[in-house]
C-alpha cells in the first residue's frame, strides 16, 4: 500500500485501460494510489507518459513492484488468462476486463489460481450500472407490468466491427464477446433467481467473414420468460434499446438517454373496439385500445454511479464487503456464451442438462 491507499496499476493502456486509470485518478483518491501502467505498444506507452503516468518497461517489472496491490487487465481478450494468472502468482489482486476469458476450462484454471494464492480475482462488468438496464430491472422487480413474458434487449450500430483486434477471432474478437457479454450478463442478473433452460442463437457475418459482427439469441427461462438479445453492426434504422411485455402493459426504452414510456391497461372490463382498415381488409383483433382503457406512465429512471464498482473492490480488499461480480456469475455467463456459439454453428436449440 502507498500512504494507506491501495497501489493500483493497469496492464493494457487502450481505450478501456485509460478509462480505468482516469476513474481511479479522478474519483478514487481516497482509496487508491495510481502507480503506473504497462503496454506492449510504444504508441500507447507514449500516450501514457503524456498523460503523466509512470510506464513500466515490462510486465514483470510492474508485477514485481511491491507497492502495487491491485492490477486491472485491459488487454485483448485472448491474453486475459495468461496475465491474470501471472498477476495472481505475483501476489496481486486482479480485475479482468470482460470477457473474463474465452472458455469455461480457462476460467476454472484462473479461479483455481485465485484460490491457491488467496487473492481477489474478479471481472469488470460495468454495464450493471447502466441506467437503462437498471430502469428495466426495476420494472421487472416491482412487478409493474404484472407477469412479464417477453423482454427484448438490443444494441445496434452501422459501422461493422472496429478494425483493431476486435475483428480477429484469434484474439477473441466479434460481437458476442464485445457487446454481447454485457447484454448477456445483464439478462442473467436481471432475471435472477430464474434458471436458464434453453438457448437458440443466430450469428451474423455481414461485414466480416472471420468472426461474428452480430448475433440474435433467445433465452428461455424455467418460468417461461422469453428474453431476446440482439447485437448488430449493420443496422441503419435503430429499434428500441429495450422492450418489455407483461400481462398488464408494456414498457419501452428507446435509447441510452432512457427516453421511453410505460403503457398499461386501466380498464380490463371495457372490451369495446372499433374495427380499423388494415391493408386490404379490416380487423378488430389489431384495433388499438381506446384512450379510456389505457394509461401512460413515465419510466422510473434509475440513477447509478459506475464508481460503486471500484468502491466495492476496495471495500472487499479491506474485508468490509464481498465482490459484486462473483466466480459463479462468470461461470454461468461463459457457459451461456459457449452455448450461443454452439447454437449458431449447429442451428440447434441448446438445452442445459443442469439448468444454469
């Protein structure tokens, strides 16, 4: 420790690595002392120096520095396992960027080393603090819509996969590991204590033949809830970020600004409707409800601070709390990712023998 604070360092000074440094520098001064970074890229190292950071000459030099208590690993996905295990064996507590690694077997090796060394090993799942997610979670938790039977979660872009390592399968590229890991983690955390029964997925390769540039998957839970998750990078007209259907109403969030609404039935007994012209015919079935039978409500927008993640980490290191992101949560998430790839490859529904 340094001056009663936890010594903090980052391995990998790209976009997310620099984000971790800024968060700890600017908001965690009461908990952490930023010691420095290491990156294999000379350009990233130079940028770190320009940002006023100490740049270690090697990973070994950083991990051998006794001032450092906590290391965040923010490298390409395929390096997470190697670096995490190395850091743990050097006596460091470790945060891995998501995805934690690329297979369940790798994850078990990492967990085993954490147990062997007695050090904290956890994962950065920052989008558990997204306000759109927390708003939809509150609607579900509060049973606002009655029994919910369908949830849709999506992010959509139009630029394809970024042109760095994220479009290279050997580095764990593709949208399942990039954005998918966030939305899937949200889906699993939001629906607890439900258990996942089946998964069906479609992987897309519109802009990249080597790794997925998007996917669509449907998760079916043990109570019948259907949860649809979509990540695409070739959409030029975006659909809502969230859509939730319950027996008493529906909720929608259109964007990350949490613009949207909830519409609920106010009078179930009034079933009168006026037929409408629909294309080449008329319909009662699809005629809209009259204004006197429904009511519109604003969303219960939830505010959040991503800094709570690091506050939890430092409190855990002090023995005051336990880590928010657990090994069992990551086990479940990686098993789901593996099932999505299997379903996308075989075009089959994947059933979990042991419901996860």
